[in-house]
DNA sequence: TCGTTAATTGAGACAGAGTCTCAGTATCTC
DNA sequence: GAGATACTGAGACTCTGTCTCAATTAACGA
C-alpha cells in the first residue's frame, strides 16, 4: 500500500523535526489508523491491535495519538459522547459531523458558507479562531424511514453507542 | 426571588408529569443553578453545595442534572474539555460558544444565518436535526492584546481550565 | 557494524468523571 | 396520618486518560 507508506513517511518526518523516533509501535498504529478506520476511539484501537496480536500498551496508544494530533495527521473530535473520537486527516479538508442519535452513524459534510459565516461571527466578536467543532445531532434518513422519531430538541444528549469491549 | 420560584415550579410540573417527586435536594439544586451559575461543571456544583453546607451527594447531583436536562431547563454542552459542562436555559434561545483556549473564557453568540445554513445542510443530507453544538476555539480579544498567539489550526485540543477542587 | 545516548515502551498505579446498588428516608396521594 | 413509591447517600465500580519507572530500542556517529 503505497498510500500508507506515504503517511508513515509523513509521520517520520514530523518526528524527526521534533527529535523523536519512529518505532515499530508507532508504525503499526499509523498503518492501522490509515488503512481501515475512519472515526475511532482510543479503546477501539487498543482492541483492534490486540485482536491482531500486535502488542501495544494503552499508554503508547494515547501517546501516539497525541503525537499524531500534533502532527496534524489525526484530528480529535467530540461526537456527542463523553469521550473523544479520532479521525485521520487525509484530504486535509475541514469538515463537520451529522451524528445519528439512533444508530450512532456519522456523516461528514463540508460547507464553505457555514465556514465563512463562522469567521464573520468571530470577526464581529474580535475573536481569533483556530479551530471549530460542529456536531449536529438528529436522526438519519434510514433510521427515520424505520420509524425512529427524534427526541425533542435540546433534550437529546445521548447517542447510540457500540457495545463496549472488555478492557483487559 | 420570584424568578427562581418560577423555575422551581416549572421543574415540579415536569416531575409531576413523570410521576416523580420534588425533594429538598432538587429544590436546592435548581435554586443554586438558576441563581448564580451560568456555565458550570457537575463537580463545581457539588463543591458549591458543600461550601454552603447543603449536604447533597454526587449521585444526586448527577441524577438531578439528568432530570433537568430531560426537562429542557438545563443544557449539557461540550466546551472543548474532556467532560461535560452545563448551562441553564432561561431565554430558551439556542446559542453557541466561542471558547478562549488561553483564559478558558466563554462567549456566547446566536446567529440566525448560521442556524439557517445548518438546517439547509441537514435538508440536503435528509437528516432530521434535533440539536446542534458548535464550539469555536481560539483566542479572545483581551488575551490577544496581552500577546497570546493562537496555535496552528486543528492542533488546538486543550483549553485552559480552572484548578480542580478536591473531590471528597 | 557497533556502541552510546536518549527516546520509547509496558505494566500498573493513579486520577477524574460519571454510574450503580442498596438500605434507610422522604414525598405524595388518599 | 398511613402506605406506596420514589429518593438519597455512601461507597464501590467503570471507563477514559495520564503518569512513573525500569527495561528496551532507535538513531547517530565512529
């Protein structure tokens, strides 16, 4: 997979600039993240690696994710749950999320008009923005067809989440 | 304070509809939330009550907040930290947040154009929205004047947070 | 290729936010 | 006022995430 090799190179370059090292663990994680996952949780990554019998500790997972975020290759986002989700950044295009509170599905969108408007608001408030994060919670088309009706606005606080894997 | 009495009534009405009871603890929490705080954390509330020598357990705090969220009187929001913040809903006007990553300050804004655009996006994606949550992270005017420069976009992940109170 | 040095790793302790259980207590309704 | 039922507090527990420290490994130069 040439595409993944490129990501690994990109990461290595970043590491070198910081005087840091590319290890087997870091390589394996970049490979995993950029090959299959899109939105994922740290714990999920830990589980996947265990499944593949690649031994990587929780501490290393979190440390590597932090580096990937710093390098700009991975983004840390809130999707309405009480912990972080991560997503890899391939096209570099900023985007936001529609999160279905019924099935937990996530749809991305990028809307230049919305971005522009957000910048105008910042300007008006003399605020220097660096990052923004918009989640719209609701019910996706296919869940709605299945008869799911949305909760009253402002009361939706939980989204459907996958069953937890065992920790150890 | 007639205004707070009204909020308590509102909550009681909600509780009655659900076959639930208004207790001293719940009343005290509504009073606290609607009298002084605006954005607050569960733990902060716990601490304030302790300070006032009103004995309320953590479990009750969380249980009551959940009810208040269900009733629509309180909203649960992410402000860029890894745990929830709450805010009471008085005017019922939806708003979003500018969060300063330097001082931790929060500025609210409500922008009809932005809301409209968000709805249009949902329509296009056949998504039925119920709630949305937009945080713009960056540096506020007064911090910028003090010479704080923003981090590179997409790499800002932490915001300044107040020192933690002791748990117990 | 080898040795040195400094970064990295894993195990497990720790911390913070939030949930759950259960026995004792308070509220609401009649 | 009594009974039924919901509520509370204490503390155990879970989950996410961080930290420490001894042992390991990558990277660089000779």
